[in-house]
């Protein structure tokens, strides 16, 4: 009980913690290293130092973040302004981003990672026919990449989760996330771990390399948005509806630079995996991460996933894992869960929120297709035991009435443990019986790994998913697909009904015998009554000594390529850069570096650079992948023109709009422009991860001091960036625009570089700077 745990004195608490650590060390779970256990005593001490310095109560996210400061006594701390130097507890990488991260780590020359780290094979498995065949095909097609990741992991001390093990975020929740841990992951949905009271932050591969190299990791001190939850969830309303509602309130950039911290009496009505769902999709509002306070739901989940001793220690430090009374948030959003209705967001953006009861009328008004072609449940956002159970409860009602899904229906288990458990408990078979196809334990259609055959490219159609992201063409590379995100329960109901305008709370279905009936609200156990079935063992622990392990990268490979260092800054201003493309409207990392079929080149920088900005809309002609080569006067693809400029020794810039680079953490969206000769990206505003990734690769991410200056830049202009010889934190740079008629405009450009980041620029990249300091 918390009262007893909190009454423990420091000495008794040390004994309690030591006993729990000894117990953990005896657990035969090789995937979890005892030395990766967060040092709660050190974190608690750091929290005390910072609280005394600031003289005020702390939010939960502040406690965990400041508790991991490299120098809690000397670190300057001001929300939204200063850069914090942090010591994360561990690193996780998915296979598509791990390739470049490990290639960069190899380039560092270091013998072994300094913190516990893991690689997770989840992104390279394409959904075609079903789990078994799709997984085997992926193993065959990606053999070279999987071998590289497995051997690199073994050599450098990184754990390796084999293909078929599951999606990185579900594996982290089941094994590595726990209250108070600070974890960084090379995927934007790493915040999923916030459902276990952890601060889990999505980053680019270069950030992961810093942490693996034992270099303090930099993060701009986040603001904190509080979301106060009252009431309780019931009926058709699910945890997914909380974040769908929040996304509608804050929009895709409303959380930028902030951690979203949920609190209030409503929290206790949400399961641990439900909290993870909410934190996961927090990436879609641009949040640094999201987190919930430690409670009994988390304790129960830890116990069910074999981590009882961690929950015992967390109980002892409970006061460090909840916000201080009287703490202040920069913004507060209040949601009454008892009044919250089921939501569905989209199409084309995850913040266009609609109550399910209104989506039919809205779709008719906007001429969106009402027929639901495919319903897709699962993914890293919604593939828990509870999610699958609630979806199966609806499928069972339909089957009992002689119905099957009118739409195609797919099911993606989040992990091998979830797959094995829902198979054992009958959920998977119910979902198959209603018409579902169970896909591999992988990302699949959520990230565009979907060999879709039911519609032609360009054919207007609607799909509904329980995923987190629905940008144009993301799931199936078809720009005419109207993708909507909602809860697994609503997806299942709409797949049964076959139409977007079906409101399961009020509308009737017709049974096989002609009887009219309504689906009853979904039900499902939060956790299995029996223990989870772990399924097949898919984890490879690194050997104690990996120096003798050989890592092969063939010079002739089209999948993998060793990295060459980028050139240092010349020491002078950047004169007469060409405008490669002036981007119109939304430009996500999917527009900058598409996924889907391009994922196979994630380990080969030159090859994947052939997709750079091919999805971005050019203001000059409203076309995609069509820009004018200012040296030849001819139009060509964006990568083609960039390569020509580079060959001719001509630097270039990209000009963009608001929230440039939102979406994935993929650093290829920063590596590719650098590789093809880009020098600066000039926009109205950036998404957090992309801005950092650009800095890491020696690019200049700059913002218009006056957003109206975006309109001054013409596609035929040259841009000179001045002031670099005195480049310093907080001091704007100047861009001189030379227009086609010879006239000039001078505009001011802001930046967020601190001094160490300026050194990255001067060295050519953060990796170059790391080598200089060795």
C-alpha cells in the first residue's frame, strides 16, 4: 500500500530497492538487463535539487526530465528557452531507422554502446496475404538488412528483436517502459511508453548515436500542457477518443515544444494500455511526448508482464512519479470523460475531428465516399489485449446474427505476445470468422507497407483505421484514399456495416433473418485472466564480448551503404543559393522522404535520396516532383534537379510553410537534402524532431522572422544567407533575395541554434563534431 511505502525512511527504502533489484537480476528474462533499471534514488535526489533551486512545485514530466539532468545543480532551466543536457536510461530503434543509426555509430569508431539499447524489426514487412506468408517473404527479401542489424547489434552490444516479434512500441511497453524511465526511440510514436508513466521521446538516429556514445543528450526545455480528465469512460467511448478530441483542440502543431501531461480523477478509469494509446497519438499534435501519473492500473500491468519487482520499487518512490500538488501548467485542457462521445478524425490530417454521430452528414456535405472499402484495426496505437477483446465482442454479436463484415477487414497484432494470447483466448478466430485477415506482428499498412489490390491508384475511396496518422497516400500510396482514424471498436462496427455514416450508438443492422438489431457497447478484459502467452522467442541478446563479430556491408549493395562524412562549413556566407522548390501547404516527412516501397533503401543514403521531396507540392505549378532547373531551363524531378545543382557546385535551399517536417522521426528527411547539396531549409515553422535532425546533419533550419516574407521568395530567385561568420545563439541571420528582374529584398531569418549546435554546423554535422572531440 502507498501509505506504507511512503512511510519508509531513506535507509529502509534503499534496502527495499536493493532487494527488488536482486529479484530482478534473478528473473530469467534475458531481454531486460538489471543495470538498465532507472536509479530511482538518484532521480529522487536530482528532483530535490531542482525543486529547491526553482522554489516551486514540479509537474510529473518535469520530475522525470529534470531527474535525468547531467548537472542538476548547474543546469539552466527555463521552459521553452534553455537546452537541457540529459542522461537517458536506454535507446530503442526500429529497423528502418536503425540502419542509419547503426551506420552512424559504426562511423563514430566506438567499440560498444554505453547504455542499454535494442533494435526492433517491424517496418520492413509488407502486408499482402496474411501473417505467415508475409513474414517469410520479408525475411527472404530483407535478409541482407536483417543480417546487418543482427550482427551490428551483436558486435556493439545492442539487443535484437527479430522480424515477427512485434511493433517496437508494444515491445517497449511489455518489456522496457516503466514509471520514471527516460527512453529515446528512433520513431515518432515512442511516446507510447507514457502509458506506463515513462518519458519516452521520439528522436532521429543521430540523437540515438549521442546517447549510445555516452554523450549528454540535448532537449529544449519543454513547456508542459496539462490535460485534466474528469468523469469516466463508458459505453462506446474509448481511450482513443481522448486523443482524437485533444487533437481536434490543439491541432497538429499545438503541442510543439511541449510535453502533454494527463492528470485528474478521470485518469483512473483508463487502462494502462489505453493510456499508452493516448500517449502514442500525441505525436500527431507535435508534442515532445505525453505522460500519465503512476497508478494502480500501471502496477497491475507491470505485474502481468513479469515486472512485479519494478512496481514494488515504483510504489516506494510514488511521490516522484506523480505531479506535485499546486504545480503549474503552461496551458490546461479539460475533458469530461463522462460526456466525451466517440470520435473519428480525417481525412488527410489527424486533427480534423468529428463526433461519429456527425461524420455521415459531414461526409455527404464534402462528397467523401461513404462506402468503407477496408477497415483496419491494430497497429502500435491500438493492438492491446483489451483493444482486441472489445473488437471481438462486436464481431461475436454480428456472427450471432448471421453477419460478416461488408468491408474488407484486417487485424494487426502489436506483438508476438499479443498474437499468441489472442489466439489462445479465441479472439483471433472470432475476428477471422467475421471476415478479418490477421496480418504479421508488424507496422504493415499503418506505414504504407500494404500491397493493396482492391482499388486502383487514383480511385477515390474511404478506409477507416485504428492507426494514428492519415496523411495523403500514407497507407496505400493512393492520394485519393480518404483515410479516417478512430477506435478499433468503431472501425469494427463500420466494417460490419460497410459504411462511414453508420453510428453504432443509434443505428440498426439487419440480421440474416431480417431482424433489426443494434450492437451493444463493446466489452473486453483489460488484461488476460491467465498470464500472457509469450509465443515464440524472438529476442537475440548481445554477447558479452562482440569484438570478434563481423559486420558486412558490400560495396555493391543497393540496400546498405557506409557513410562518408559531410563537408565542413567553408567559413563564409552562403551566396547565391538556388531555390530548389518552394513548397505549398502541408509538407510532412512523408512528403520529404516517403515510406512504403522506399523503406528498402533506408540503409543506403544515395539510393533513398531519389525520393527526396517527390511528394511536396510546388507553388510554381501545383505539381509534385516537377521543378524547374534554373541552370538548364528544363523541368525535372526534385532529386534529379538537386543532383544536377550539386554536380555543378551550386548550393540550394527549400522554402516551406507551417509545421514543416511534421510526422515521422525519420532523419532521412534531413540526410537526403544534405547529401544532395542542400544548405538551408527556410520555413514559417518547424516540427520539433525534423528541426533537430536538420541541425544534426549540418543543415540550417531557419524560420521567417515575418511569416509574410514567404510570399517574397520566387522560384527563380537566388538566396544569399549572410551573418554566418558571426553566427551565434539568438542572433538572426539575413537572407538577400535576388529576383529574376535583378531587384533585391533583404529579409530576417530566425534560428534556434545554441552554441554546441552551431559547432555541429561548422564541423559539417554532429557526427563530425563528435569525432573532433574524441
